[in-house]
C-alpha cells in the first residue's frame, strides 16, 4: 500500500540565520489511508512546524530547506502557492489549536462554511447553505440553523472548535490535520471533541494526523504514534508498542509523567530541564542533557535509527544492545 502522505527527510530552518538554526531536522514519516497518527512531544519539539510545513503555512521567518512532501504520490511544492491553495481545505484540511483566532471574527460562522463549499466544491449558495447546516448537525451542535447567523465570539470554546471541525470536513478531505484540537478545553468538552474525530474517521474513512502533547488523547484516538523531540522523531510505532514497550528514554519519561490513580500517593514525575533552544542543538543526542541513562557517546554522536520490529523504530544508543532497553515498561 502506498502512503497517502509521505514526508521524506524534511528540514525546516530559520531564514537568514547564521549559524544555521534548524527547527525540523530530517523528519521522515509515512501516513497510510485510514491511519490515525499521533504526533506527540513537549512544546518546542516542532510538532506544529511539521503540520504547517505540509500545507505550506509556515511563518514567514521559516523555510523548508530540504526534503520532500508527497500527497497521493504528488509532490507538494512549498513555493507553488496556487497549487497548495487548491489542495488546502479540499484534499488536506487542518483544525488549528486556537479556534478564536482561526475563525474570522467579522463573519457569521455560516458564511465561513459556505465560502469553503462554494470555492472548492463549486456549490450554489443555496446548496452550500443546506450542506453547512448538515455539517453543523454532524459535529453535534444544537440548533444549527440558528447558529449559522452567530459570530465566533457568541459561541463557547467547545462550540467554536466544533465549527472548526465542520469547516475542516466540509469538502470531505482525504487527510485531516488536527493541531492540538482540545487545547484550553475542559475535560468534558475534550472528550466530546475526540468523539467527533472518531465519528469522522468511522463515517468517512478520513485519515488523521493528530498533533498533541497529551498522551492520553493520543492513546484514545490513534493507532500509530511518532514521538518528537527537538525537531526530530525519536521513536515511532503502534500505540500498543509505544505505550506497552517504550524504547526511548524520552518516551518513557513522558509516560511516567501521566498522572494515574495508582500514583495518587506519589509525587508527580517531571522531566528535568527543558527542550533545548534552536541555538543549543549541537552534535549528539538532543535528549542527552536531560537523560539519566546518557553515556559519553550520547553527547558526541547522533544515535542510529534501530528497528525493534517492523512496526516499531527508535533512535537511541541504548536500544542497540539486543534491540530493546533493559528499563522498558513490562
């Protein structure tokens, strides 16, 4: 099976920086039809930069310096604005993490959905209006006809996020990129938004790339996971492999940071230090300064990519011996 989205050796840099400052460093990731792939890591690891680079929406200060992105075997040229404009929204749609700034505050939400339908699907305004109402109903919003006339500021955070999802699925895209879709929402609303994403996958067979720092969200929705740290993918595998048999110290530390009922009498674990800034990313493993298992070679050489099995790979010197870490979770 060919990948729906194939990212190969992607490098994103800060423009005109001396020395070169790398935001993404050699990212390779294949997403297949029907996949729900979670991209997980702390803030500053490059998750959002990865999702924005796919659609050519990087901030003006950043540029793709090397690498390729293919969608349905078609090479996406980041310099071709017209080509990307045709694909954005129709073939690849994105749910941004801040619905208040992503929606146009001066337009009713109905008009914003109708614009997508008339531009990409060439619907008449009457057809687009009817379809927009159906979309709002599909994402679980009450009284969709009345909501069509409301402005974003009149809706709650959860309702605005549902509107964002309605806009994203309006053209039935092949790939949906959800960038922290449950950020700043309370737990109940988070669960509802995740249910909507699950329904979209079941009803339309939509392939989803879910960006999140929340491993609980990833475990509930995804079937595959890519763990990012400081602009690199350090571990990749199925949800079962990553959660039951983590092989990278960073992945293990992220899992240890999850509060559970079994830990209610324990001090919550936290990873010492912070993600290195762009100018601090030198030779060696980028997690070495925070890793309690780091050896001398970890500070000098970049770790190789080791395949634990066909569905699980990790970049770590400690995974070389016998293909597994002695301290992995049983």
